């Protein structure tokens, strides 16, 4: 299984730290040349591999950690996303519900990634929290997931566990997804909720 993080700002780097902590190789890419962020990737760890966008999107699981407005640019990097799982880490804060056709932002993202399997996740925590070790006081930091594809959601839940988080499935994008998505200029109820689950 191969992984990639598209977008290497605060959130992308926080995700990279989670992979590095667990010794899992992950490609990182932006629309810029890999050399421009190679030193940052190296500082995070040896398993963080800078690549060009066209190369990184070949991964089996792609984390979309770009600004919401940029998701279509990434989607165009491949003619079809058949067989790939896209983890939508974007937050459409400030984007009007009208612009999204009244649907959750993840539905709009899913439509751009033709034939891909989309899971909403890794977006409800601030970057500073997301980048920390999710093992907290004997428990594990909660990671909310939502998807209309049960198999994809299960796959990402397993990865979240591997990265040290405690995944909680919220259901489909129209129900559970709305709990972890911005709507216009307001945040959904579970955004920024830093919860820890004890087994």
C-alpha cells in the first residue's frame, strides 16, 4: 500500500509527522517543485519523500491537504482516480453553501475525483494538535471519519489506528460528514474537538 500527502502547509506537515513517527513511507507533493520543500520533509524524517504532483498521485491512498479551492487542480492530475482512496482533509470555510449546491463540501470534492473513493477525515483537529503524538494519558486521540463507501472508510480507519489514532466512524457524507465540515462562515459541531478515547 502506498501513501501520498498533497499539500505541504501546516496540515500536510502535521500529517507527515504522524507517518514519520510510525516509520511509514509517504510521498509529499505540492504544485511547486519538490526541491522547494525538500529540506522541510527531510527535517520531519527519512520516510517523508518529496515528489512531483504527477508522481505522488499514483499512490493508493492520497491525502488531500490543500486549500479547498485547490482540490480541482489536484483532481486534474489524473484522468481517472479508479481504485484510489482520497482522504479529504480540506475545510471549505468561507465557501458559501450556494457555491456547493447546498451539499456538503466533501460531496463536491468527491465529484471532482472521478471514480475515486472518498473519505472525509483528519480535518477536525488544528495542525498543532494533529502533529502531536496521539497517545494521550493512556488513551488515543480520536479521529472522526465519514464516507459513502464503507470499504474505503474501513481502510482509512485501519490506517488511522496504525498512525496511533482512535477512529470513530460518523456514517455517510451527508450525515456524519456535516459534523466535521465548515458551512459558510461557521464550523460544524465536531471541528476542533480534541477528544481522547480510552479502551
